[in-house]
C-alpha cells in the first residue's frame, strides 16, 4: 500500500484539495483510503447513544456496525497518540492511502501553500515534501510546484510519484 500525504498550515486548503483529487484517482481505477490528523479534540459519537455509553463505561474499543458501514473507536485513555505507521497498519490495504496532516512524519507529501496566509514553506525544512501546490508562483524551490486549482495535474503527480499506472481524462 502506497502512503502519500497532503500537508500544510491550517486554512491552506488541504481538505479542499483532498476532496478534489480523491474522485479523480477513484475514477482512474485507484482504490483509495484516507486518514486525517487533527489537533482538535473531536468526538464522532453522540451522548446518549449506546456506543457512547459503552465508551463512557470504560470500553477500550467500541465498534459500531450497520448494513452500510462500520467504524471502530479506540480510546487512548492516557496513552500517547499512536504514530502514523501504527495507524497505517490498522488500515485495510488499498492501492493508495492519502494522509491529510501528520506533517511531522517522514512519508512522501505534497505541501499546500498559500503565501497570503503569511506562513513559511514547510518544504524548506522537510525533505519528505516532494512537491508544492500553490495558488501563487513560487520561485527557487527544489521540488515541483503545481497549480493548486489543477486537481487533475495534482492527481497525475500523486499517481506517478506512487508508481500507480493509471490514466486520467481531461475533465473533472
């Protein structure tokens, strides 16, 4: 399973890019899963629901299953946040795992950069960044710079970088 990341500062458009590139890869025949890292404290469960009550009662893991999907919630209960590699091991193998966030990990990544945010380029300090997608012209970089609004070019780059032999149409 190939692992490729989309990294950047908050507000740079990582999620927007992910949801633009993802269907292009899927239509090209790539089996894709995603993983997203957040620094926010999120809870996908709802107070009062049975699964929430199971966790609140002390369960380490709670699996919720239906005819359309299943999810597994694992409570850390004071343990350290798992490393990216440990989480990848829990994923069902597919052709490509697109990872949003986890910018400190050394997996191949595309940086989403918007100069208007006033944040520095990550690629200057991170050798695992193999390309930058930006809404502005960036000069002097040692990695390819792709137009942020060209999801097809970015999907092609990701597929080629990961060695996925797929074809892309020219439309959205």
